[in-house]
C-alpha cells in the first residue's frame, strides 16, 4: 500500500540524510593530509596510513590539494 499525504496524493519516501564517510574525522584527516604533503606517497601508502590513523584518504588528499605546490598524476592506461 502506498502512503498518502493529507490530500490523498501519493507521498514520496523521505531519504535519511547521508552520514558521509565514517573515517571523515577532522583531526585524523588533518594528520593524513599533513603526511601526504610531507612525503610523496602512492595510493596504497595513503590507504595504509589512513587506516592506521582512522582517516579517509579520499577527503584528506582532496583537502591537501589546496596546500600542495605540485600535484602529480599518472595514467597507467
């Protein structure tokens, strides 16, 4: 059975708000960002360091871009 609003029209289900990344903690992300800025690391190293710190490597490295002097990307394709 479809839920209806007060006017009898079908009502839409409301989505619960997204909680985001469970590893997106400000202090740990800042520590990982600083680590990424101090030493050139590959993805595996960033993930490993992120796990150790309890930080999200995606968000930490995105925030590091604003402070980086050089950003290097490599396409293996």
